[in-house]
């Protein structure tokens, strides 16, 4: 019994007739399709010859195609000049050719999937996997790769690209905002990075206990409140209830330790209750798995985007805890593999992803640099923006007790956060693919798990107090 081949011969012949006719639409077909999109050997050979003429910037006609097919030793395979003439006789115009292109692409995708399934089945029979879990993860990875990156994209000319640029300008005027992307909620930072842009990977890095998780959560909260769009959080280290407690403290202005212990007065209890009701209404979703793979993150995010088209932000906390399937030559290569896939995921979903990372141990008194990212090469390359947090009150103390005493500062006015201790934090933008680098200053209220925009007067006062900021 002959093997079933997934194809649409009618669509293939229709598109090849357009190519042979040499009309302007044939250029779009030749730039948007590949040889593998044609299952029929005759049509594939003609397409190959036409594409070579297109690349050489030569006119496409029956005679130029016939000559090129002879050069490629393919003229006999197609049946000679008569076949070209017969196909051209079927030419009836170009109406609906874009839809026919999509049909061929989908057929190619299905053929690729069937071929991969055959190979996976054979490998499974031959016991080429350590466990069923490994096999299922590899299936997930391979199938996703086929769907997302089965081929390079077609070429776009400036005329086509200009349409998108024009639309971007129109959208920017309509929004009335000075930002290209979504606001972080922090004006100084927005001025540097222009907001969180669609498809960007924003690496947020610091040493332990400096506040990188809290800062990521604060941005997530700001985005959810300001846009009413959905936010997806991957919490690989912190349990979901602990994460919500942090946000509750930031929202209610009640110290986290009081919420955890329940030692609140009536006014604080009322503020916490009211804030919790507000948080319940926000479209923030949490995945708290501590054993999640990059495959899981991709699959969950893709599914979430389908179900929540208004997804505005993804936060992953943190890179070092993401698992992978298979063996890698080194941890640097493994981390690079994860970094590349997160980069591709952000582009595919057209959603900004904040990727929280750990910094190497710093020399006492030094400020963090991009090079201090652990296994930094690929992370730095894949990131669109790199943000590093630095506090002068915090150093790489080995003694845990000293770390606990690391928060210092002074009481400030009520606008800056209910007279809780405030610490100036430098938000260092070390990389910004689409703009300048620079430093923004925020006030960190550790007891409230919150970062605030400082008033000008307060910032000057605290900068003077710290002296070396």
C-alpha cells in the first residue's frame, strides 16, 4: 500500500501557474515559499528553477524557465517545454493566491510533523530514552520547534515594512503616551528604557536580598493595575501565597511581618482586607512549580496567550532554577539554551518578558556590571534590556546576620511611604538595544516589599546622606 502524502495538488499547480506567468505576484510566491512546500516533483523542480531566476534578478518566462531547468538537469524530470505550456494554459489570474500560500505552508508543517512522529516512534521502540518523562519532554520540544521555526521567514521589502512603521506612528499618536511600550510604573526608568516593549526580554539582575524579586513583582502589579491586561508570573522559588503576601504588603502599606504574624491593629487589618479585595480583581496569574522546564514555560505561555489575548507581561523568577531536558556540555551552554528559547518566546508571543537573574559575587564596594551576570555571554546577547539593581547599604556579606541588618536609611515624608525606612536603590540600565543606558533612582521599602518613585527633595537628601551614590 503506497504511503499517504499530505498535499494539495490543486493549490500547488495554481501557484506554479502564477510563477510561470511572470506577473508581479509571482515574486511574492517565490520569496514566501520554499522548495519543500511543493510535494509534487514536477512543481518543485519548476519552483526551484524560477527561484534561481528570481535571485539572479532575471525575467521569468516559459523560455527562461526551460533554459534554467536544462542547466539544472531537471528538464526531463518535468516532461519538457510542453509541461510548462500546459501549466501556463491553466493560469486564470491571481485572486486568492495568498490563501493558497497558507494552504501549502500548512501542508508542509503537517508533513514535517508526521515525519517527526515516525522518527520518535522508532527511537522509542529502540529504547533511546532514559525514561518516559524524558521522551515526552523531547516530543514537546521537537514538535514546538517544528511549529515555531520550520523555516526562515520570507523577505520583506521596505514598502511592506513601511506600512508597519506608519501604523506604529498612528498607534503612538492615538495613545497620547510618550512611551513606546507599557509603563513600568517608575518614571525615571521609563524615561531611559521607553517602557516595556512587545517582544522584548528584560533581564533584571542583582545579588541575593537586594530586592530583584520584589522589584519584578512591583512592576507586574503596576502593569496589571494600569493596563487592566493580564500578567503571568512564574515563581520557581517562592510559593504563590508568599508572593501574594508581598504584593499585599506593598498595596496596603502594612509591613509584611505584621501581615504574616497577624499582629495588626484594627486600622491595619482594614487596610489589608481592602487591599486584598483589590488584588483579587487583578488579572495576575501565578505558576509556582519549582521543577519547571523551559519546555513547560513555552507550552504554558503559548496556551495562556491563546486564552488571554490581552497578555501584557510575563515575569520569570528566576533563570537559574529553570530545568532542561537532555545533557549539555557545560552550565554556560545550558543557560544559553534557555536564554535563546526565552528570547524566541518573547518574539513569538509579542509580549515583554522580565527574566530575573542572579549576579556573581561582587567585590566589596563595587557596582554591578553586565559582565557580572552568571554565564553572562548568551544572556547579555539575547536580552534587549539589562537592568541591574544596586544598594550601597548591601554588600556581599557572608554572615547571614549582617545581611539582615543591611537595610538603612531615614524616615521621610508621608508621600514617600508612611514613614517606613527607605533605602536608595540604583536601577542601572546596562543595556538598552533601542535607546540609551543610564541610572534611575528608586526608594526601596523592605518592610513593605515596595519600590517607590522618590520626590526630588527626598532623593537629594538621601543621596547626600549616602554620600557615595
